[in-house]
């Protein structure tokens, strides 16, 4: 409630004082197909799509560099640069066929050579999450300009989904000139092959992209997309209400979404998350190496309060499972949410011989949702006699501690966990790239391996569900909720194609290419 009052007062004050926002105009023009203006709260940090991973980086470069596949509303892979893909019978060869009508902005065709170069660069230099997703790759080969063959060291039914969706394709004839692809800034003279091309950058102000006429998968309706940079969400909301922007790119905080519901000039588009918010306990630190202590912590969280108060109801239970309702084909109906029961927590701690348990919890202080529920975790733990010291950190410090596994409790969220066999391997397999809890369980490793070797979801489902049950029983991850994201845009626009996750939402290439003025 207090935050809502502050936002309302701020809106009145800003309207009265009328300080200009970046690139603002004094009056809002009616929507036309000439320009779609999107608000963001961050500049582009990295123009190299193989490296950049911030939201604004992704939004801009996804419009410039194609992926083999895109995703529909249900999270299913659909053709984009690739027209079809398949595995050999033994699962050790994967083949992708490409469309033949896409060109780089310098006129050269997009071919299998570009795909091979992109995946090989990531494989050799081992950078980014994609490197952790393609560990089965032995060699990629351009069989023809429109066909790529991937030879794998083992059957891996996750490979095509991963390389298809997560790997941006870059122009070989441009990027191969750099001594290191990972270190190539790509910050000028862009050669791209998306529905839009970047033509102008005013750092701290705006990024202007122009439509690519004759774009293979479908020419965009809008001629120009402009990303405008704002200092915060409150200023974005004011700009949207004043008609200075058409869309707020970043997800709205729940309180802000609640306030905008009644605004007749604003449409709230709800997007399901493919990730989850969670607490992870460092299993290599005593007494967190004892499952009874981890279970005590799990029973000391008031999940319903977090979802209803901190998230304003814009969140769903996952039944404490890493197989969330967002992927119904994988979810395990037998999973049950940890019960908030401080007395059970005390009993478990007594069984473990632990008294006066005191732990620290790290989180990104700039994340509005986590900053809201972190004190709730601390306060509910007090009822079980557990002391949790909150460490709200600047993002880079938080990431550094996370990567070094320098924490007792980690509070965070995954943006996109769309492929359970691959995702569980990254997050829970021994040595996994994002195995922050430092899980090491041979039985779990074996089940994840079995799920990854399966060539169909039907074959992978049973071992992956069993793996998820072990993760639940051992409290390797305490999943709090799956958020329902709210994206705000002007009622003057329509045609957006929503995709699950905050990174895709209605800013994905298919959606912005389909957007058009209402009426």
C-alpha cells in the first residue's frame, strides 16, 4: 500500500512539474505504422549477440540476428531460420535445414557456413550458457548452403532445442576477422539479418532500428522501432500514460501492474514465466550439508504470503517442484509444496543437533520482487528460531558471489528454464554451469543423463520426473513460485504475439514484426 501511495504522488508531481524524460515531446501523436517506441531502463551493454545477456541487449540484438527457431505461446519450438530438424536413429547425428531467402544487411546470403561458424566459435572459446548446453557436440559441418549436420559424441535429445533456440547466428564474414569472437565488441557498422537493423545509437537516450523490407519470415508492419532509455519504471509509466512511448519493455512490478489495471489507455498483457523464483542452500557449507537442516529451512518459509503479498497474487505455486505448471507436459502431479510449519522446522533442527542456526542470504537489491519478499523470508524463519541475515547487494557483487558459490542462502530467479533435461543438467548435475547449490548426487546425475539421451520428451519424462523428486526430497532447490508477468502497452497498438518468459514476452522478433496500430 505504501508503495502505491508513493507512485500515485510521484505521478501527480511529475505531471505538475513536467521535467522532461529522455527524448520526450510535448504532445503525443496518434499511433501510425511509422514508429513503435519502447521504454527500457537500461542501455545496451554488449552488441555481440553471442555474449550479451542483459534484457536490453537481448531485445535489440534479437531483432538483428536470427536464431534457428523461435517459440510459440506454449513454449514449443517453431521454424525461423531453420525449416526442419531431426536426429539420426542412434541419436548421434542431428540435421538442420535452412530457408534460402534470408540475407545479411550487406547483401550476402545467410548460409549453413554462418551457422557452423557461430556454434563452433562458442564451442571452441567456451563462453556463455550456450557452451554448457552443447557439450555433446563433436563437430558441425555445412553439407550445403541450406543444410547443417551436427555430429555428437553421445545421443542428446536436448541438443537441437538448445542450439536452435539459444544460439544467435552471426555473419561469419564479419566475425571471423576478430582474433576472439567472445571479445569482439561488434559496436559499430552492424551487419545483421533480422526483421530490423540498428541504424542509430544515442547512449542513455535511444536506439533506433529500421524495418528490413522483404525480410524472409515476414516483413514487419511497423517501419521503425525505437528503444528509449528511462531512469526507472515510474518514469516509464508516466511516459506511457502521456503517450510518449507505446510499450514498456521490462516487466512491471506487481504493485504498478495493479495500479495500471484501471487505466483505459493501457493494455496489460499477461505473460507466463518459464523460470521460477527460488532459494538455494549451499550444500558444501555446514550445517547446510544436512538435508534435515535444508528441510527445516524449507518449512520456515510462508509461501502463500510471499505470493499474495509481495507478488500481489501475480504468482502460482509450483508445488515446490522444478517442473513447473508452465510446462504441463513435464509437471509431476504427485509433487506437494513444502508446508509452512515452524514447529516442524524446530523438530528437524533438533534431530540434526543444530541450535541457534544463523545464516546469511544474498540477493540482488535492485530486483524489486526479491527485495520485497527477502524480509518476509527472514521474518518467517524467526518463528522457527532461525536467524537469517539479509545481504542485499549491488548486482555485479551479487553475481560474483553467486559464481564463486560464496553464500549460505542464495535468493534469485531463473528467467527461462524451458527444456527440463537440459536445464536440470545445468543447475543440478555435478559440475553444472549454474549448479549454485553445489549439488553432487550420482543417482541424480544418472537420471539427468538418461533424460538428456532420450530423443523424445515422452522417453525423457520418467527419468526427469524422478530427478525432480530427488531435488524436492533433498531440497536442492526451494522453488517459491512462478510469476505471471505483466507487460504494459498502449491501447493504440495491437497484433503482439506473446511468448512465455520476460526475455521474450511481446518484444520477441515475431511479435514486433506483427505489431500494428489498432483499428
